[in-house]
């Protein structure tokens, strides 16, 4: 099976922050999971570079727009590398390979008439470089909803995309194919807006000073940055070697850019007669210490903060927190230090770390560090159930649910330790067989935990494997997730705590 997952491409003008890191990390986890399942994975992230703000910032810094974009795109690439992101490509919209394809797509649309030259008049927010719909302009008393400055009545010649033509097809898509847009609540929101009516949308702008992709055959207009950007998902794989990855399995985004992905993008693809992505998944937002993150509050969980968390708790624990407590559903999540520490201490140190450490330590103490043979017994059914539930949840992109199933299994296994009390069995020679069974059950459960946490915490997973002394790379998920693979007689490696408790 092919699995093509994308993240939004991020504006180069911003420094990477927790929001960008979140979406990309979650995509990374799904990509890793599908690779473990033996699927052919293509995982794409990148940067969106043709915004007008790039020209302004570049001028302020006395460099060319391209230099400015290069510098900031690099910051994203370095950040993602540092955070263990395994993307297969990093698309930058200023790259020639992307620009060539966009020219081709817009050329096709001009030919079919789905893109045409027209005139647009409306209320323009100069600060945001966007037109505000009539009703919204009125609601804000014809002032910018962002900076409060008066809106300007502006008229310009523009190239338009015939979005209105696709309203029925889009509604049909959303109705007949509920999986196309998730979570469910987002679908209703979009359906209602489409029912209110769709206007054709301008897809070009003038006065860009040469920064952007020129509309074919027109030196005055460049393609509007959003249209340029959306095409990245297709342009990157639109080569003979990669085209089999299309259509994308899932475009992972947040709710802020849902309209572009759930309406404009599928309409463009319909117009181009290309297959539609299988799914658009729009998660919610991180807030920070109980407050919305914003430029004015200056409270972004920025790279410096992220580095500090990684230094203090480890990259894997940071990834675990994003994955288990992030806003993948329809509610926002709070990135708060107290919450982070609580999750770390409770779920990782006290529960998972403790289970691994006590299990392996008991094998050392009672069996000289050699895993005893005796595959039957207590935990098998729970383990198999947990493995299956984990996989089901992962396939549904229910990452929080998947990790909850793992957490429940960890709790169950710790409970099993208490119930079977190996320290008592060890005192009674008649219970040797029972003790073998308990210790095998625990060692095998620890191995299975290393299998399921691998996509989220790859370093912890290999540390567990090293402690169990299982050589080499793990095999396919379906094989590894089967009970009983750990060979009796395995001599443990060095056992050490995985998650030192924090105060
Ligand atoms: N360049 C456009 C996207 C074009 S995609 C064809 C853009 N870029 S952005 O830099 O603003 O990134 C927006 C995305 O960053 C969101 O959709 C989300 O994936 C991520 N996040 C930004 N802030 C976020 C939070 N506070 N919380 C979670 N993720 C958010 O829009």
C-alpha cells in the first residue's frame, strides 16, 4: 500500500514554533508507523515562500527576497532534522521544479477557461493583503479586523478561478465521502459555507516586484501565493518516478487553513481532472500556558523553549507529549509546563519506565539476566488486544487513542506484577515454574511496548531493544506485534532507567 502524507508548507517569514513542529511531528509519527507496516511511504513538508511579506522583510534586512527565503527555509530544515523528522522531501516553492509545474497547471486552467482574466472590486485590507467579503467588512465597520485601519475600496484586473462552477461537485464529495474531511465537526462547517454560495476567486496579484510565479503570458501578474502553495502537494510528486504516490493519502493541516484545503484545493484538482486526495485532516491549536499564542503577547512556544524541553526531558518525551496530549481532535490543547511534567512523571517515569525497569531488573535478580522460557500465561490476551486496538487507532489517525491503549496495557502489566508478586514466588522453590512464566510475560510485554512506541519514541524503542538485547532493526510491525517472538534464553543487555523522574 502507498501512503503519502503531507504537512502544510510553512511561511518562511516566521520562525518555526510549536505549531509547525506539532503538525510535522504528528505526520512523522504516522509516516514512521506506515513504514514499519511495510507500506510505501512518501512524507512531504516544506516552505511557502512567495508571500509579499518576504519581499518587505528582505528589504528591511538589506538582502534579496531569495536570500531571505533561503535563510529562513534553512531554519525550518534544521529544526526538523534536530527533532528527528524523517520527511522524504522538503519542497520550497521558490524551487524551479515547483515553479515549472505551477506554470503548467495554470496554463492548463487558462486553456480550459477555468482561469480567466476579469475585474475585481472589493474592500481591501492593505495590511493583510487580502480582500474582505462585503458582509465581514460591514461587520467591522469597514475597518481592518486585524489592525483597525480603514479598508480601501479597490478595483483591479485579476485572473480568476471559476470556483462557482464546482460548488455542487464539492458538496457531493463531502456528502458521499465523509472520510474526505475529518474530524466530522469540520465537515459540517465547510458544507454550510459552501451552501451559502461560492464566488469565483482571484488567483493573481500585481505589484509583486517580480517575487512569485508569473502568470503565463502576462508579465504584470504573479500567481497568488495560496494557489502557488497548494500546488506543492502535487508538483513534488508529479514526476515519472513519483506520480504513483498521487493522490495523497492525507493532507494534515490545522483548522486555520481548512477552507483552502477542503474547498479551493479539491476544486482546482477537479478543474485539472486529477484525482482528489483521500483525506484532509484538520487538527486544532496549541495554546500556551492557558493563553492563545500571539505576536502581541509574544508567548509562542518557540525554538528556544522547544530546545529547553528537549534538553531537560529528552526528544522522545517531547514527542510523546505532543502525540498524546496534542490538539488532534476538535479542541485546543494547552502547552503548559506543569502539564508536561505531570505527563512525563506519571505516564513515562512511573508507569512505562517503571514497568520496563522493574521487569528487567527482576529477570536479572531472579534468573541471572536470562529470559526464562514459558510463553503461556497472564498477559497474552491483554497484549494482543492492545496491539490490535493500537493499530486500528493509528490507521484512523487517532494518535491519542492509540497511545491510550498502550498506556492501559502498561497499567495492566504493572497490575500483573503486583498480583503475581514475583518477589514472593522467588522465595518458594515450588513456584519456580510460575515465576518463569511471570517473568517471560513481562519481558515479552516490554518488547511489545518497544514495538508500539517506536513511531513516537524511536530512541526509547531502541533503548528497550538494547536492554532486551534483541539485535538489529525491528521487522515488520505485523510480525513484531505478535505475542511470543522473544526467544527464551535471551541474555539481557545492560538494564538502566529510561525516564529519570523529574521534580
Ligand atoms: N503557508 C500556509 C500554508 C500553505 S499549505 C499549502 C500557512 N503557513 S503557516 O506557517 O502559517 O502554518 C500554518 C500551519 O502551522 C497550521 O495549519 C498548523 O499546521 C501549524 N500551526 C500554526 N500554529 C499552530 C498552533 N498554534 N497549533 C497547532 N498548529 C498550528 O498557513
